[in-house]
């Protein structure tokens, strides 16, 4: 007896939820050490897997291949930036921060720069970064629930918030770590299995990475060449060509790299292992586990674009049989229409779907000769990974698995982000500054309350996200690159940078980058300042402006430190000490 897709999806997703909650109950945090850093007893292999799940968010699972599908070559900035960032993290930050041995990034900055003010500024930066990032995760939860479980976005978010609440608030970092190990297994299986099916279907090669460079099954033309021909026939830029300038490609890639290395919810994962050497091993394992998905993503993006285009254009462009008849649209088209993420507007009244680039003046003129009156299809790039198995007519169990994987990716990262928000409030602000005399039990309770409040705020951001946050998750990386990364790096490798320099640098980088994003992506200045390359500073887009913010941070911190007193000798000794392998750390 065949099980319908909705029932199967409820079953698969429900079983994964039961698994996550069971792990959280078994791994319940019983101390602040368990809650913040899992007692520092996590094996490097498990930590690498948990780090990969923490890192591979809804942006990686749902959005990245969608970006590649529509951006083509230009989408490679996300692959290069996000994976390259882990190299920086493994070499420059992870082992030294682990040797330092505290719970949070703001705690390191507060001690290194011998200043409560610096710690508070770091908390502010962390909250800006984390809430910007978590909005994208909760949006991913809403997309998956609204399509596959056929419930309203609000109801889907409530379910997701409830699951995160149980294992983040109850289990803390200890529960989250082992839950993320399970989530990694779910999401990597859910991502690669459909890719194998589709690669085999299109090219006859079951390995997606190789299928991307193979010939179309039964034809003598290569997949990428045929895809280029398909999209250029519709007025779009060739898939293998980019539309970004060299400086913007460089800036976005670098911003994503250093932003990755500066993300607090990723950094804190390396505080959970027993030894400094384990921090490096964890980073190596994480990079391996991440590569399993990231090397598949280009194939998924290209094949999704190919399937979408061929489905909508079954005949010669411009002919009467060259467009899909709307009333004969497939089931997947109808179900995604119900979510609002796929929309059709019959502009010329012929009942057929004209999907083409009406922004290209040459092709737009040609399209008018066919009787077309503008592009009639709106496709949200975030649906490409989720819709691709349906477009390819894969078995229902594969589609249900993709739904579970998308939810796992979003919830794993959301939990990590919410925990660092919680710890920054309970440990850095409450325990570290406002009420230093509270007991460990009170601090643990405060951490759980802070996590619960953060989950409510995150749910609201997922339901009604600010416009500039919903558009590009990469903004969180720009903010991290411009604020926390320079302060952490200089705190490890420079004995001369002092508290005045660090505070001035962090505020300068954060304010400049956030203001630039607001101006070009926000709602307050539009349409007075158009988001056009001609208006960008040095030709750098809002996604890459974190590089300029980072440079300003380094420059301001260096200059201010040069004209103000040097750090105390005990702080300089701390900086020298944490860079010596195997030595006992000297506390300030």
C-alpha cells in the first residue's frame, strides 16, 4: 500500500523530532559547564559533526543551491567563502581560544581587553549578528512547514520553536551538541540522496559532482553546455558566466571567509573539546563533513535550474507549443503556488506560462514579437532544493526526507545561535557584570529563561522578518567580519592593542557595516538610494561591505591603541601565553 506524501512527511519529520527530543532529555544539562560548553568532554569527531550541522544552516541546505541555480558562476562566492572560512578558523582562532578556556567570545574579549565595556560591546555585536542570522533559519522552518506539512507558516514556526525550546533550553550545549550530530546525519543523507537520483536520471552518473561535468543521458552534449543554451535562449545570462565585478567577487568571498571565522556560535563549538589539539582536529573533521554537502551543491543548483527550465519550456521558444499550459501545470507547481513562493500572472491572456528575462532589452523586444507581454512567473530561489525532487518526480520517501533535512538544517543552526544569545545575556551580562554574586543554579536558570525569550523573538523574526534581514543571510557574516573577527584576531596575535582601540574598532566596524546594509537593503532610505553597483562604495555590494568594515576596525583599533596606554603587563603575558602550545595559561 502506497503512503501519500503528506502522511509520509509527517511520519519522517515526526520521527526526527522524537529523536532530537530524546537526545535532549538524555543529555540534560546539570551545570553551567554543561549548558555553555557541554562540560568540555565532547570527542573531536562528534564535535566536528555537530559543528558541521551548526554551520550548515537553512542558508546552506535550502538557499545556497538556489543561489547557484539562478546566479550560476557568481554563486561560487558562497562556496569559496564559507568553506575557506573554516581554514582561517582552524589555523588562526580555534586552538588559541580553546586554550584560553572560558565559556564565551565576549568573555575572552572582556578579559583580553581588561574591560567590562569591551565585553558589553562584544555582546551587542554578538546579538546583532546572531539575530540577523537566526531570522533566515526561522524563515527556512516556515518554508518547509508551509509546503510539506501543509500548515500555515505561523503554525509551522510554533512547532519548530517548541522543538528548539525543548532541546536548547533543557539540554543547553550538551543537548544541542548530540542533537546536532543526529541532525547532521539527517541533513547530509537528505541532501545527497536526491542529488544521486537526479544525477543518475539526467546524466547516467550516480555521483553528482561528476554528473555536473558529464553529458546528458542519451545525448552528445554536456549538461552545462545544454543548460547554458537553455537559459540564454530565454534571455538569461549563461549559467557558466558571472554577473559580478572582480572586486565585488573578492569582497564577498573574503567577507564570508572572515565572517565565518568570527561567527560566535561556530567559535563556541571549539570550547567543548577536552584539549587544544582537539580543537584543530574538530575543525578538520568539520571541514570534511561540510565538504560532503558543499561539493554536491553546484550539481544540485545546476540540475534544479535545468529541470525547472525544461519543465516550463517543453517546445521551441516562441512557438504555440513552446510554453507550458497553465491549466496543465504539474502537481508540484500547484502545491508550491499555495505557499506563495511560486506565482503566475497571465499578462497576455494566452493561458501559457512565459518564463524569460524581460529585463534584457534585446530579448524583451524579441519576446514581444512572439506576443509575450513580460515574464509571467515568479520563483523564490529558496524553493529550488526543496522542489527539485518533486520536479524530477522522485519517490515520495525521498521528498519527505528532503523536508526532514531542511528542518534539521534550520533547527540545528537556530539552536546554536539561540544558545550563544542566551549565554551572552546570562553569563556575560548578568553573571559577568550586573550580578556577579549569583549562584551557579541561578545562572543556569537565567540562561534557560534567556534562551526561551530569544526563541520567541526568533520566531517573530521568522514570521515577519525585516526586509533587509530576509533578503541575504550573508549580512550576518559581514557584521561578524567587521566587528568580532578583528578584535579576536588582534587579541590573540597583538600585545599592543588595548581596550580603547578594541572598543573603538568594534563599534566603527559594526556601525559602518550595519548602516551601509540599511541604506542599500533596508526600507528607510529606499527608493531614495537605489541598490545599484553605480552607487556602491568602491563597487562593493552590501553582501561584501563587511570587508571595508573589517579594514576600518583594524585601522581604528591600531591608531587608537598607538595613542593610548599599552595594555597591562599581565595582559601582555596572557597574549604571549595562549600562543605557546602545551603551556599552562597565565590568568590575568
